[in-house]
C-alpha cells in the first residue's frame, strides 16, 4: 500500500499463515457516536484485513470522507444504514452488506440503532479507532451526538490513517 502526502507509509502486507481471530471479547472503545470493539486487529493478519464491531445510535451520521488506501465493507447485523455517495446511495438492513471502494467519497447514516461488522482491506481502520478514543468498560451505545473534542480528534488523526474528511454529514 502507498501513503498519501504527509502520511507515514504503511508496512507492506505480509502473508499470514495462522488463522486470525479476536472475537467480540476484544477491547471496547467509545468511538464518536458508537461503541466499537476491535474483533481482528490488523497485525493478526499481517496487515491484510481488520474487523471492527460497531454499535451506533440511530440518527448518527459520519461526515463525507474517503479511505484513501482501504476498501471498507459493512455487514449489518441489526438496524439499517445508508451510505450516501456523490453518485447515489446504498441502504442496507440486517443481513445485508455494502462494500465501499477505496478512494470514493461516502458517508454512513444510521437510520435506526444499528450493529455492523466493518472490515477494511488492507487493515488500518482498527488502528484509527484505537488512536481516536479511549477504551471503555461501558456496554451501552451512546445516545448523545459526539462531542466537539471527539470530532476534532477524528479530523486531526484521520489523515494519519488514510482517511480524509471531504465535507459535512449529508442532510436528511
């Protein structure tokens, strides 16, 4: 993988030969608008893939953003998500998935409280989650919008993890 201007170069993906797992018992984090749990961290797959379990409150919307170096897949376990893009929208409900290609602007709108397994290839989103927030023992999904400080950390650390903010959240 390559890196963008001003970002450190990610390590080249290796070949992993041992099954990687982490499960839902991984460390939980209070991610903006969500409770996040890293299921499979990137190092477990030599950087090929990471898996994060996200539980988000209904009404949460991410800003328009781009993952420069990673494809991002959402498999919805509960609730409903919409992924607005400049050329259209994907809406997925429990049991459905959407894959958002690297380099393409998108947002994620949580239509109703949702739980989704998010995987990125190559890995990296897991590192972004753990860099932006602190671990938590709180099992609940946040009910309040993220604080200005949390939004600031996303904007500040996103570029270091190949994520660039391209605009405000889409309007309903």
